C-alpha cells in the first residue's frame, strides 16, 4: 500500500489484468455481497463457456481452485474483497473498488489531458 493509503495505479491495473477477476467484479456488482465461492465459480465458468453448454463440474472446480489460490488473494491484497474460507463466502468492498477505479481514471485523465485534442 502506498503511503497515502492508496495502491499504485500499476498495482490496480495488475489486479484487473486477468479476465476472471474482472468477471468476479461484474458478478459482485450484479449480485451484491456476500456470495458463496461455489456460486461465483459456477457463474464465471458459465461466462467463460464459448457454447451454450453448461460448464462441467470439473470446469467449475478448476475455476474455484483458481479463485481460491490466485484471484481472491490478489483481491484481498488490495482490499477489494475478504474471503472467509470457513464459511466459503466472499464479500467485496465497493467503496475500496470505486476509490481505486477513481484513482486510476484520474491518473489516466492526467496522462492524456490535451493529447486527444491535439491528435
């Protein structure tokens, strides 16, 4: 965490760089919190399907494992979510997420201010 309590924009973009993490954020916004990690894994596996087929139990388990081992810890590291492994519930912090997004947007706006008009 940066000295002012914010994570660097690079860190935020790193967290958002994986499509499963972006899908998880979409799920949180649509369904509120807390959510069962199984429900989250099932929904992400469904969104990742290229066909109309329902994802297999193996596919859902693969997504769940990736969530538990990689994606949820990344989110927790920047304060976006908390994951209770005993209850298997994920809660997201919309204030932290929105603050990080606002910070990233401000930095991008500063970097590109004026450059679009001159293009």
